[in-house]
C-alpha cells in the first residue's frame, strides 16, 4: 500500500475529525498531496491539495473549516476537518500526484459520516 489513510468515522454535526495519509519518502518528496471525496451518487471532487512547496488550494465548500498540512518528517499529510456538516459525508481519498514525474497514487477511501 503506497498511501495509507487513517481517521474518519462517525462525527456529529459541528464536530471535528482528522484524516491522515502516510506514504514513503520517495513518493512524499516529489508529489503534491491532496484529498478528494465522493458522496453517494456524486462524482469524486477535489477537497484540498498541498504542493511539495507547501502551497495550498481548497474547495470553496470547505474553506475556513478544513485545513491541510504536511508533516515532512513523517511523510504524512493531515486533513483537519472542523465544523462538519452532514453534506461533508463522503468517502475521502488521499491522493499523491506529480505532473513532473507523471505519477499519481490513490489511497483506499476512508468513510466520514456526519450525522446526529
């Protein structure tokens, strides 16, 4: 498994949770890391991405609530999810991509369910 995702589960509306995605140094050092999500009956969508250099891009739907960060020492990317809403319910997928090296990796999805 090249991308190992963890976290998620059942969270109450307004609550928080954190997803993590660990990988190898060889992948982490050359790829932009991101999170996508797919809700039932919908297409997979980009949530947020952080580049090798630390620049971030985030979807308007989660801006101000979700934060992505890179732990370079641990080859891990984290997604802190706050003020969760039922519409955030989805399977979340970790992604690592490098246009330069023409590589892309996907982690196994992790379910986040926001419900009371």
